[in-house]
């Protein structure tokens, strides 16, 4: 009697476990189904983000064309031609003073006036000098990094859940008829790799902040070394390029994951079915 009760209890526990496993599979498959349906919208959103970053990237700013440079040279030459040549004032000639000596005195006075003008800087120049006392502004770059961090986290979570569904669909091992199981393994491994790459994009912001903080610390310690401004500016531009490439990678990985799942879906669901798989490694 006791053995029967134990056997019945074990059967109930096994049924509960199988029911829970089945429910978990269904939840994961719902995530997979939603992902495959949302891929067009995802890719469109990623493309929009990429174009936005491309516009903000200072490395993509238009440079001065040869035509503009030529026009600038022509304007300078025209201004030089229109400037009247210096002449000796008639008052000097009529005063009987030595023109050479008087011209030297005027030149000295002119140099004094120039020196005085240089000392008293205009308000705009003073403001620009104050702006150089701090590192370049990076608010736009930080906003762009935070945005890709959010999108990369969502993609990473989705790929992780899809990989978990594939793991749960792997059947018992047999000595033969394991072609479908091999497809499951290959697709699962590739999704794991894509998930890791998405996690790398998620970590772009903290990695940037760590390096930027180190550069800023050195800049404030060596304030009289203007090269640190150039170092920080160059580093920010490098991260802008990396961010643009990261969106390209997000688009590629999303399309690749969708292709692998769509082509091999029958084998992923029923690894020992008669359907042939079209899986191809990159």
C-alpha cells in the first residue's frame, strides 16, 4: 500500500514537471514567434538610429571643397587689390619735417595702438577662451550610447530566450537519426554568438565613460597641455565611428538570426522529422 502511494506521488510529480516544462516551452516559443514577426520593424528602427548617428558623427561633416577654397583666395586677392596704397600725408610734406623720421614715428605709434588692441580682447574671443578651459562636450554622444545600450539589451535578452527554447527542444540521444539534433546545436551555437555580440554593444557606454573619465582626469592635472583636448576630441570621434558600425552589426545580426530560425524552424521543432534542413554556416 505504501509503495503504491509512493508510485502515485512520483507519477504526479513527473506529470507536474512535464506540464511546467511544456508551459515554459510555450512561453519561450511565443517570444520566438514575436521576434520573427517584429524583425522588419526592428530593422527599420535600427536603420533609423544608424542614420541619426551618421548625421551626428563629426567625422561625416562636409569638408571645404576646392571650389570654396578658390573662391576664398579670390576674395582675399580682390580685397588686397581694392586696399589703397599708403601715402605720405600732405601735412608732413608742408611742415618741412623729415618725412622718413615722421613716418618712423607714425609706425611706432601704430605698433603701440595694435598692442593695445590685442590686450583688450572682444567679448566673443574671451568667451571662446573660457570654453577651451573644459573638455569637449559629449552630451550627444552619451545620449546615442545610452540608446544603443537599451536596444542591445532587448536584443540580447530575446536571443537568449530563443536559445533556451532550442535547448529545451533537444530530444533524447540516439545512436542514429541525429541530423536534426545537429541542426539544433548549430543554430543554438550561432545564436549564442550573436547574443554575445549584442552584449558587447550593451557595454559600449560604460567602457566609453571609463576611458573618458581617465582622459579628463589627466586633462585637469595637466591643464596647460592643450594636446589633451585633442586626445579627448580624437577619442570621441573614434567612438562615434564605432557606434555607427555597431548599428550596422545590430542590423546584420538581427537579420542573420531571423534567417537561421526561419530556414530551420521545422527541424528545430521536430529534429527527427523527415524534413531536410537548409542550414548553412556563415
